[in-house]
C-alpha cells in the first residue's frame, strides 16, 4: 500500500467545508479480508440470539393419563397415551429445550481486522463532521444536520460519546443509528449506505484499531 493517509474533507453540521482530515490507511484503506468479515457477522448475529425457544416433550404436555383404548381386540394399533409424539397434540421430539447455546467467539486480532476491513469497504462513503453536538433535544435539528451533510439514506453516525441531547434527538430517526466510537460493529457498518463520523471519533477508532 503506497499511501499511508487518505484525505477527507471535514464539514460542520451546516454542511460547510471547514477543513480536511487524513484517515489512517492502515485502518480505512486496507484490502478487505472477506473471510474475517463473514466470521465477525456470524459471531455477532449468533451471540444476539436469545435462545429461549422451548417446546414441550411428552411428559410436559397436559392430559394423556388414560389409555385411549384397550390393548387388544380393537383392530387398531396399541396406544398408551394421547400425548405420544406421534399423536396430534402430543409432545415434541428433539425440539428446542430452552437452554440452547449458540455463542461463538472471534479472537481480538481477527475482530480488529474485520472492523478495519468493513471500514475500508466504506471509505468512499464516509462523511467527517467537525463536531456533532446539540444544544437541545429536537429531532428536527438532527434531521436538519443530515440534510445539510446530504445524508438521505441508511446511515451510521459514530461519535466519541453519546450525550443526552444527541440521544433524544436521533432516536426517532429510523434510518439512522448512532453509536459511540468504542461500539462500532461490523454488522452495523455493512448494513448502512453512509458512515458519518465526528473528527474525535475518527481519532478514537484509529487509536483503538492500531
């Protein structure tokens, strides 16, 4: 990789260009490793599963205490309980028992590579904002900022810290997700069209991934 820095313009919340910033190419400009990205997505989605699905086995289904008919002489197959798994309304065989474990893991080095790969895949769709701060809790102000920086589709907004005003202002905007710089996930990066980052969050992400 010849270039060690990637230059990006910096805008303010009004959409006006106020300078430029150099992104570290070892974080935002690597050749994406699709395998570790795939692994990271699998780990994140598997670990998000609640694993609370539960079906009743034979002894947990109510009823069925009486033998449906006598053992012999009816011409029908013998049956001991109407809660048998082969009967409608009977117990379930090999169903989920409520304590499934779907947890997966990925080592730290591979996870860092996955995040850097995902960031590099988004390097052409990054908007760097000088500072993202709101004086009050108004969704209109957040939407106004998005319009000013020309974000009209699914976006991930990364800031160093989410304060109360920002949280309240963004929570009703369904096509945008706001996260802190220490909580950037591969799935979030892949699921959006635009990545909006404050200058402070750029530095924090670079520092964490070096």
